[in-house]
C-alpha cells in the first residue's frame, strides 16, 4: 500500500467542550494516510467527538483540523471533500430510516452521492452480499436486530468509494462471524481503492490488533501512538488489551486486576430459575424463535450466543413477558410468565439491547426513578443510588443527560438501572456492547459477585468470546434454534476447534450449511499494484463491473479472525469455492478506481434533491394510514364544517314573562316565536325564574311584558317592553338584538296600520337588500370555499411539520451533516411529496364542493389550481419551517397547531373580514397566506372572478415561498452544534 | 394500594421532568396561554366591527350626506363614497362588505312621501357581517330619514318602547368572550397533545419497553400521564385566567373560580384520556399529529365557543353532545359569565364525568391490549 507522506488528517490544538466538561483538551495529532488507523480508549474519552469533528458533523470550537488537504471548517473545502469521506456514526443504526427496507436505505445513500442507476444497483448487490444482508433486502430497517442494523449502517457508509472512511465503533453488537466478514469487506475496499485511509474506533482489542497504526486516547488527550507491536513492546505486555491497560494513568488501572470467576459451588438440587419449553415466536410467516427449550438454575451465569438476528433478543423478550410467545411456555421461578404478574417482575432486572431509558432525565433521576418504582425503602434509595453509581463509575456524570454520554457509559447506566433493585434474575441483552475492556471486567466482577454470593441467576447475551468463556454454560443459537448448550470448554472440545470463537463459527457454518450468508474463501488477494490512478469515469467502472458477476467479492473475501487472546489467525472458508470462481483481478479493480479524481460535486443537484423526495415519499408509502388520514380526514372535516358550521344565527331560545296576559301581549310573543330566528320556550313566571333560566344559558332572550300593557297602549300611554339578552356570547347577543329590534318595529308598524286610520302609516322609504354572490344567504356557499383554505393549510402543514424534527429526534439528521446534500436540496426535496398530497387534497375538496355540496365554481378553475399550488407550497413550507425550529416532535405538533389553527380560522377572513380585525391579529391576518388564498377561493367560487381581478392576492402567495424557504434554509444547521 | 399510588406519583413526576427539558415546548405553552389569548381576544372584534362599507351617493342632498355621516366606528369603517362603476369591483375584490346606493332625487322623493327605494348590496359570503349589518344599516338609514323628516311632517308611531338590557356582558365586549374561549381552546388542545404525543414518544424511544418489565400496571402508567399533564394544564390555565384574562384584559369573572377549576379537572380527565386513546391508535408521531388535527378541529369549532350551538344542524348538535368540549364550553360560559352555581351547571359536570369515564375506560382497555405491541 502506498502511504503518502502528507497525513490524511492533521489535528492542531483542538479543544471541545460540552457545557462544563472538556471532551477534547488541546489535542494535536497527525494521522498518516493510506492506513488503517485504530482509535482505542475507554468510554467517554472523546473518541466519538474527535471523529465527529474530523468528518465535519460537529461544529469546531477551538483549534484546526485539516482533512484531505484542507481546513474542514472551510465550507467550500468541506463541500468539496464531503463525497470523499464516509462516516458511520456510533449507535445501532442511528442514521438509518426505520420504515425503509434494507435495500431502500442503501439506495437512498447511493442517490445522495449521485450514482447512476446501474452503478448503484451493482454496488448495493455487492455490499448486501458481502455483509450477509442480501436475504433481508426487503425487510424494514426497524425490524432488523441491532447487529444487522450496524451492518446496514456500514453498507450505507460504503456505498460510495471514499478516500477517508471514519467508523465509530462499527462492530459493536456484531457477531464474530459477521465481524470477520466486516473487516474483509473493508480490506477489499481498500484494495479496490488504494490509498484509502480508514479511521476506526473500537472496543475490541483483537480488532485493534489488525490495524496498521493505533492511537490510544484517554481524557481527551493522546496517550500513545504506534503500531500494535510497538505499543505492546513499549508496555512490555503480551496482549494489546494488557498494553492498553498499562498505558492508562495510575488511578484508572489501580483497581483493575485479572478477573477470576470462582467456580459454582452448589449444583444439582438447585431451584430452576428459568425454564422454557418449546418457546416459539412467529411474526407472520417468519419464525424468529423456533422451539427453544432452556433450563437455567438459580445462581447460574448462562451465556447466550448467536449470529445477529438469530432470535436471542426475541427469546429474552418472551422471558420477560414483553412478548407473548406464539407457542410454548416460559416459566420464571416456576411461575408461568404473565404480563400481569407484578411479583415476578419485581424479581427480574432486564436490560434491552437498544438504550431505553429516559433521555430527558439525568443519570441520577433515571436511577432514582427506577429505585422508587421498585419500591426500595425510602431511606435506602440515596445510598443505593450512590453505591450503584460508584460501582458502574457513573459518579462523575450523575447530572448529565444520557444523550450527551457516549455509548459505553449509557450502557453502564442501563446496567446500573437493571440491578438497582437487587433482582434475583438478570436478563441482559448484550449489556457490554460498546463498553471498554476495563469497564467490562468491572461489570463481570459484579456479575460474578451477584451470582456466586447472592445466588442471582444471570441470563446474558454477548458477542465477546472472552465473556462467553466466563459463563457457567452457554447456548449457541442460529436462525431461531438452539444449536448446542453446554459448558464452554465442552463445546470447544466437541467441535474439535482450538478456541471458542472458532467453535462458534464452526457451529454456525455447519448449521447454515452451504448458506450464502457466510462468505467462503481464503485470504491472499493482496494486489499492491492496484493503486494506479485512473481517470475512468464512474460509468466506465460500471460497465466493467457489469461484466463481472457480483459474487466476485464472495469468492475472494478474506476471513481472518483472531482469538480473544490475540495472535493466532484462524482461517475459515471453503477452498472449493475459490477454485471455481476467479478472484477479482487487477483489471477490474483498477477500472473501478477513481482515485485522485473525485467526481465533481455541484453546489446544487436535482438528483440529491429527488433522493430526499423519494425517501420521504417511500416513508409515506410505508405508512399508508398517514396518507389515508390526510385524505379521509380532509373529507370528514369538509363534511363536518360544510354542514356543521352555520353562520346564520337562528333557532334562538326565548321565553316571555307576560304580566299582562291579554290577547295583545300574547300576540306580541307569538310574532316573535313565529320567525325562524326564535323558538319559544315555556313562559316565565317570575323574576327569580327569569334569572335562573338566563343564568343556565337556556334562554338567549327573555321578554317582559308589563302589567296593563294592552290597556296603556289603548290609552296612548307610553309602554316599555323589557328585553333581557344573554350577552355571554356577543355574536349571538348582537344578532338577538338586531332581530328583536327589527321584529319590534315590524310589530309596531303592523299594529299602527291596523289601528290608525287617520295617520299615515310609517315607512318613508324602502331598502332593497341584494345579497350578492350567495343570493339565498345560505351557509354552505359561504362556508365551503372558506373551509378549503383552512384545511389546505392545516393538513399539509401538519404533514410536513414532523419531517425534519423527526430526523433530529431519531438521529438520521446526521445524514444531512455528513453527505453532500445541501440544505436547500434537503428541504425542498422533503417538501415535494407533501405538496403532491396537498394538491390531491385540493382536487378532492374542490370536487366535493361542486359535486356533493352543490356549490358551483363560477370562476377560472385553472387559476384557482395555480393559486392552490402556491398556497400548498406555502403551507408545507410553514410546516418545514416549524420543523427546523423545534427540537422535539411534540413541540413541532403543538407549534403547528398554534401557528396554523387560530390564524387560519380566526385571522384569515373565514368568519370575520380581515379589515375588521385589530392589532396583532390584523397584522397576522394580512401576512398569513390563508387570507390571500381565501380571497382567491371565494373569488373564483362565488364571484366568478379570474386572474385579472385576483392577481393582487396571488402575488403575496408567490412572494411568501422564497421567504419561507429562505428562512428554513437559514435556520437549518448543516452541523451538529 | 400504597404502591400503586406511589408508582402513579413517581411516574407522573417523571413526566413533569421530561416536559421541563423541552424548552421550546414550554415557550409554546406559555405563548398559547398568553400571547395567543391576548391576540385573539383583542384582535377578533364583535361581529359587526369596522365593517367596510361604501356609499354611492347619486343624490348629493343634505339627507344623503346625513346618511353618509351616520356610519362611523366601531360598527362601521368611515364609508368610502364611490362612483357607481366602482361598486362591483370593490365588492369583487372583497374591499367592501356593504355598498349602499342612494338613488338620484332621493331626498325629494322622501319628503314627497313617494317612498323611494335605496339599494343595499351585501357580500353574502361574509355571513358573519351580512345579516347583522343589514339590520343595522336598515335601522340607521331609517332613523336618519325619520329624524330628517321629523321637522317637515308628522310620522306615525306607537308609544311602545323596547327597552333592551344585555345581561352578563353589557357592552357586548368581544374581549370578554374571546379571551376566555381562547383559554378553553388552549386547555383542550394542550391536554390532548401532551398526553397523546408523550405516549408515542415513549414508544418511539423504546422507553415504554422499560416500564413494561417493571412491576407497573398499564393503569398506573396511564393515570400518571393523566394527572401530571392535567396538572400542567391547570396551572397554566389558571395563570392565564388570573394574569391575562382578569389582569391584562380586565375581564370581570362573575362566578366561582373554584367551581370552574372543578369543571376543568373533569374536562381534563376526559381530554387526557382521549389523548392516550389516540396515542394507542396512532403508530407514529406523524400519524398522531394528523389524527389530533382531525379530532381537535371539530372539537373546537363545533363546541359552541365559535358559533352558537343552537344554530347548528340538529345532527351536529347531537353528535357534539358526546364531545367534552361542548359541555366544558357550556359550563365555563355559565360559571364565568353568568355566575352560575353548581345548581345550574351540574348536568354539564355529570356529562363530563360520564364522557371522561368512557374515554378513560376505552383508553385503558386499548392501552392494555396494545401495550405489548408497543415495545
């Protein structure tokens, strides 16, 4: 391998702080190019932070990092080198999209890097085959096991040929076989792309042994650098693990001693803690767990090993009662596992594979909450929390939030929570994945103590062979079945292999037969001359690759794995396969190499934009319910409001306190009750009743006709009729007032005409009212065109409002940080599918208005459609803007309600014209898009208008788009802060 | 029993702590109960407020001038006196809700008792102003005409006066009404969003799985969410009532605040249960957002807080009897504006209790049956 003299990464005096904690302390380091560089160190010493800074995912606070010959803080350099860097973040599939399938996830990344279809297909096929994910290509990423997610994450990172590959604990939670495959894949890539630099952080020391150069870190500083053998020599130790421990400062390794687990003393008559019989779990046609039977005695440490996705976690979940088994029984302490059995749960401590504690609570609050929920004695809680915190070395981070902690420390917290109530049984699903070696030993010390001293039963799954060796018994699981259960040493012996790892792999290979999941082949495919730079375009490499069967990688993949103690290499593989298919040769590899000439990355690329559109649309398609709610919800609401909202105030309840009781007074009341506005209620008898009935809201109007009403009227004495109006709802009261006055006038006129002969009847003139646009003054024609703008704001905004914040909350926003996609491409790409849905909604609603409600559309429909496109773009843009502003999905939902609900119902002219509004409401009304679209909607629906009359309302809608999108782009961050 | 209560308490405290971390959410909550209430209360006017009117004066007589000058704030904007041809354009563009056309020789014809006709054009798509404005304009024009004519000849009238007294809100101030109704809206919205979304959040982050392996029952988990979120809402709602509604907006509250709080608690019991129910139905946060939108919109718009209930179609009225907001709005109006006591509002209390219990039972049943699939 050629290694350039100039380092690939130059770190100069870099410091990084999170609040008060110093994550990186004035760190300087040159990382040689063209090498596999390992970053090792305990949890939380700044490895991940350093990697995030190198890839530009995180904002640099202090110092300078040069990557691939330029300052990474320089935006244009970052943009230029972005496609040459691949970054796989820590965490099980953090940057994946759970609803998308395996294939679609990788495909999405391929599109982001602008790969043409054929090249992409070929690369994906290759990657999936070599990671063993091929059989699962259509499974949603969310349904993969932790290890499989990890593999998928790697595929996504490797879809383009990077010059610098940054992997943050890539093999955490990956089974030994897959780990071997994984490193073969990396080796293979390095062959194909000579000079590729790889920077990896890992907790596996046997992996670190394979690296060319190591950087040992502690406390944000560099402890030592050098090749693995140099480090071993320097510390005069046999293994890297020992070397690493000896490199640590005195106080950190003081407590560390070689771990010895005392043998189990009592066996035979012990109580059975876990008993599973033919435990089976099926998800559809997929059998995740197939007739698993287990008997674990009290006080036993029982290890559970198996390939990723073989059903270990599912089995554990059935034992905890989280999943009811499809068939078979599970018993804990002789009692059938039942979700309702709280007493048993009190005795069990469970730690799930993915972090499942409260990210919003501090470490201390999490510990205390669990202590309280398990009802530890009040007085003992503080003591116990301190005790556990010390045991798991959490004391320094007690007030930190879990999200701010590295994976290893989060795992410790989960463990601490699992044991806080001193359970009799611990079910631990890969508890030590991602935890550094020293902490792992400490943890095992604790397990040993619990098991031996307190007779706690421990059921643990792990991918660390040295941990498996510490168990009293282990089970090997594959494809839902238990292959073998025995004492570790016995299993090794039976298999005839030298180590447990080899035995494990042998078992798996035997079980899967000629399964294509396991790549066969032997090493020795070192082509040192592949690094001739060629200027071939990616297209030509595609053609070259097309000629080659995609199984080339399978046939010459290298499978080297080392025993936990380091040293001897175990070669696995099937030589027969090798003879059959030729290894990939120089010609192919050099053809597919485009080293030194990274493809030009344009500032703006429609391809990248559409890749986000596609992704968003796929997610929508995976969640058909969401689309259905959006469409049917629209219809439902349209019906509800079309028929439900009545603008004419009528059917008002009134009653009369008639203290005259003559035919004349009766006539007055009848006149009122005869109109469609008022409905007469039983008469009122006295003032007290009047007060009560008004207070209850039963009556909107109460009339009091005074005693001697008819007589006084006859005599020409002034008479007063009292009208009490319920003012609680001013709109209604005003209407009542208006109606009652008009009716009073009418009654007067009528009576005057009847009785007065000499006098000229009233009425100086007549007012002829023409109700325009809606001559029958019906609610429907007024309301329906107004409901369309309202719903077309609320629903599209709500649809798009979660799209960005969701990525923030679930972690996949990282893809924006580390891929060449620009903020504009990201936002607009996401917006397009929602605009499409919005338009479907629009057509649906306008059809409903015309054909179902019978509200004719009189104006220019084409114009209305054009306005609707602009308006829906506004609405979805507002949703996206909210999404970029908020940090949690709950806040985004609530903000969307606040921003769209009231303004579109109250401030946009639906009920009251904007001209009548006051103050802030007026201002919001004038600038809110719904106002302008409402004018257009009413104009074309009821007033038969078109472009000429309504263009002044179209302009604001068009102008708002660049403003909203521009604001979103401004507020969106392309780096983690 | 003691354990159950303690669990409910601890889990509720956890909910409160979680909420406290979300600064943005807290800001939004405060805004919903302060800024939004203020904006809506002061911004949305009485139904006939600053109604835009134009007058085509083809008479140009003292009487027509008198009529033009009779329209003034707050009911009407000062009228634009326009030419006849401008009338249609102005109405088309939505500039005027009303255009009054005074014909030539109007004054002469009135005085001569020839009963001339004035034409009033009303934009009937603006239903809220159309009716009420029409009757106001009729009264105003008639009034001006008879006052003008009074000096010239006798006008017939009967000596019956209608003395109107508006109870509970004598000036028909829309601030009184709008502010309180907005607080009610925010109460409903917040309580449903908080509980429903919090449940989905637990599910999406996998934390529900953790609760399920602990000695906790779905009942405890659910009740914890109900009490904690209800507490948050009660506190902000009361702060809003005291500082914004009574303080800043100077709205007098007639009835007993504690009775109102009791009613609010019953309402929250129902809405938080609804939120949890929705949380068990939706499978992801985006679904939840839409679902809440579709539920909340009718709850808010048809509750009687926006348009009078009695004017709605019978079907809508009856369906909305199942919605807690209908009863909450009714009892809030009765207590806060009309000073009603328990003797008056007990049917609403009972209805809320019933609706709440049904939703709680539904939510609990669904929570129990779906909780295992949530992990």
